[in-house]
C-alpha cells in the first residue's frame, strides 16, 4: 500500500507545470476517435482515469499511439467504433463511465462498462434515466442505478431534458448520445456546469447552439469532422493544491505555468481572492477554445467566507483543498449547497471533516456542507497538527489535500493509501518535493 509523508518547515518556491486537464483529455480522446484521420493530443493527462478512457477506445477499435507527451489518435470517423471483445474497465473515472454510457448507447453493438469499487458505488441513474428516455437499452445493478452497466446500442431519438442537478457529466453524456440520435436534443440545467464539451464541440465545428438557457444539438450530422492537433491546458484542479499551499505556507512564491482558467472551473480563484489570497493571472491566451494563463501565488493571511450553492458547480472538485485553506484561516467559513460531494470518489464532506478534525481543525458537518472555524489569528494563518494516521479513503483529492495541510504542522504528516493519487496527478510527491527545495 502506497503512502506519502510530508515534512513541514520550508516555504514553497519555484515554477512548475501540472498534468494536462483531466476533463478536457477525456473529451479530446472521444472526439478525435470519432474524427476522420490523425489527431495529436499534446500535454494530455497521464492520470489513470484518462489512460483508462484511452484504453477503452483502443478496445473499441481505435488505434492510439501513446507517448509520454503526445497521444496520436487515428480516428475512424463518426461510425467507426466497433464492439469490444470484453467488458471495458473505466477504473476510478466517473467522467469516463458516464460519458461512454451516453456515447455507446447510440452505437449498433453491445458493451459492458465497469470500474473499480468506488465506481460501482457511484450513482449512474442520473445518466441512465434520461438516456432511456432517448430510447437507450441499458441494464445494470439496482435497475441501472449502479455499474456494471450493460448497454445494447440502438437507434436513439432526441429529447427535451431539464437536469435536476448542474452536472457536466450528465450534460456531456446526453450530448454525446444526442450526436447519434434522430432529431434534436435540448438540454437545460439549474446552473451552468463546466462547459468543456460545448467548447470542444465548437472547436471541431459540431453544430451545437445556445438558445437562452438551453443547449440545442441536431443529431446525426451529415458531415463529420477531421482530426486536429490539440494542446491540453494544465489542470486547474491539480494547480489548486499549490495555489492553497503557497498561500498558507509563509514565505512561499510559486508560479504555475499553462493552467486552464475556464470560468466554469475557477470558482476557487474567486473564493481564495475573497479570503485574501494573492494570486496573479499572467500571460492570458487561448488554446483549442480554452482560456489559459500562468498563475503566480505568494503567501498571504486568509479570512473565512461563505461559499453558497451558486459557487458550488465552479468549485466542486476543489472542495477538499478549500477545506484546508478554511481550516487555517481566521474566522468562520460556511459551505452549503454541496450535497453532490457526498457521491464523489468518497463522501468528501464526511472524509474531509473527519481527517481535518484529526489534525486539529474545528468542523461541524452539515447534510449539504460544513462550518469550519479557522485556527488563524488576525494577520496570521493557523497551523494544523501533524498526523501519522492520515487516510485518503481511496480519494486522490483527499490524499493531496491532507499533504498540503500537513505543510502547516510542526511535525511530519503521513497519509496512507495514496496510490489513488495516480488517477489524476502522477508524481504529485515529486512536484511538491521540488517546490519545497526551491528547485522546480
């Protein structure tokens, strides 16, 4: 069982890059596989989640050549996928599982999608139900609520759907299904979730339009799209750990290059700025339809804030590291409207409450969030206690957040079961160690 030990006492200093964006890499692999001809995906995420999506498309008949910095995807066109010879294992990836469910529902073959223990606990009914309204034939545990999912591809029809939750995975699953459906698919959600799918559809010239609060997609396009070269931005969710780390560790000065700053993803920037963080956005530019910049962060004292439901969709993946920032800030931070966190890789409300309490934080857990009474004083961040029994609960973001929290302690912190970090941030420990020695 892998573990990680963090020894505090030094500032973070230097310039780094972080892995390519997971969300964008998933979508790029899907759309380049459906393209005609070769595409090059540079700076893609090599986390296990995205590698499992790559392997899924290899199993579906797409030739993909894997190099450390570039994926060469040899797309076979809109109807080029073929039946896999065995069940497809999506590993720990909810994104991969849900997006593939939508895509494969409209094919003309049978597929079984499965994953690890965490995936087999996570709710799939939120995509299975509307896909069945489109005519999909999907079986699974608890009536299709849980994976493994058995998908008998069939001819779909477009629907007019209003999602009860703001979820990029639900939205994207239905849009990929809608590509293969007869007629028009219309989709609405209560608040805007991350829009990487919409941006990538536009980048490839796929006819998706916005009408007021509704996405409108014409299915079965008469003309496909050709392969493209795509440079994947650095993952903001990976950068978030160092944005918080450099903020809460005195004397730190870190620059993170080539980070995606899509406004549907960067709620943490707004929250940290409201708390008093010093973050500069430098060298703004555009890559494949996505805004990108370099982020420079220096240490600063933080104050508690209120994070309400309107901020949650743009901050959902950064919740664990936000809890660390709140735990060492001055004053109280309240988080509400975040019940979606109960069904992530772990119940992140429960796991972060328990693990940070073990490190001395003062937290009251709520059904849809928590109240964190920060340990800081006026003009000074507080300090968590080191622990030798930190637990990741099999959740990569929990593991990395506890490591950053441990940097504020007086004694080392050890976190058990950190192999899960490879799902999103291979070599996180090396990147952190380089910043702690100022040699990144």
